[in-house]
């Protein structure tokens, strides 16, 4: 082989080798394929920093993680887990704990939770399956509800609870336009302020649920107060200047055998002293 032939064949041979190795040494910027199967897919920045991860989580779920500049997850979307099939969307803090969580509960009810940490909820928004009732609940540091604002059967309700997770005060607005305020002691109602027959009403209730005292008005707009005894029977009634109370002593009965005085006929009042 002459020198001229070498200068012709060798460059062509090197060019063919370079073309055949181009895809191996410098992958194309665009990969086109019909199907891609893998257990984990990581998307990186031009400098090789991970920015998103799509992966399988067990046998029943998958997750999508969007990473921040520090390489830590900031947004997580999960289709469930091996223990639960409910979908979840989480916004994560710098410590990796969920600060906001959107999910679907077992009863097919929607829920949004704002959290201080992974195990401490501050505010929760929820609704039922039919969408007829919703609630906003705030929680104390020990995850006990303190205030709940919601609707039940078309009625608005605001409830406050104490440190023992027992209701203290309920504010309710009914569909008929009537409002009420109820205070509790333990599990029993103590005082109820509401409207009754177009009139305001204040009721006190004993621990056994018996009405003890009622202040209200009648259909004529006149005030009245009613008190009951331990057996629930009427004890005192005050109605627009009329007071009814149990007699302290029975009135003396007239002797049927006594004959009327001739000077004082029966039914005639005695004459006045002159």
C-alpha cells in the first residue's frame, strides 16, 4: 500500500469508527422510546444535581419527589403505601417533615392539614364524602382540638374545647334562622341561649339533663320565667306581673255545722266601726 493510499484509507477508517462510537461517547440530548420501564427515575440539572425522582414505593404505590437547591425533597406526591391506598400530596420543610398534607380519608372524605411537625397538626380542613358537611379545626400542642368551625346538615356550628378535649361552648346557626349558644360542664349542657317561638330564651340545665330554669317570652312579646323542682314539676312561674308559687300553708276551711249569726247574715260583710 502506497503512502497516498494510506492517507486515503486511514482517515476514512477513523471517521467510520468515530461515527459508530458517537452515541456511546456523547449520548444524544433527546431520547425517544415507546416504553421505558424502571424502578427509579432520577432527573438531574445540567450540572448533575438531582431535581426530581420518580420511584416505586413497595408493591402497591409510587411516589414523585421534587427536590430543592439543597437536594432535599420539597414536594411529594404518593399514590398510597403498602399499609394504605389513599393518595397523598405533601409540602415538606427543610427538615423533611410535612408542613402541608392533602389526602383522601378512608370514608372518601377530603382533608387538608397544616402541620408544625410530622406528628403535630395545627389546622385541619375536611369535608365528608357527599360534600354536605365541612369543618375547620385548630389544635393545641398536644394535637387536641381547641376550636372547630363547620356545618352539619346545613347548620353552622362553632365549638370550643378545653384541655381535656371536652366541649366548652357551642355556637349554632340553624337553617330556620335561629341561633343558639350552649355552654357545657363535662359532658352535660349547663346554659343554653337560643330563640323559641320568635322570642329569646335562656335555659339552665342540670347534670341529668333536666331543665332547671327558663327565661323567655310568649307570642305576645311578654316576658316570663319558669323554675322547676327536682322532680321536674313546676315550682315557680313569673309571667308579665303575674306570679304563681306553691302555697306555704292551706287556707282554713269553714265549719259546715256553724249557723250564721242573725245579726250577720251569711254573705254579708260586717258593718264598719263608726
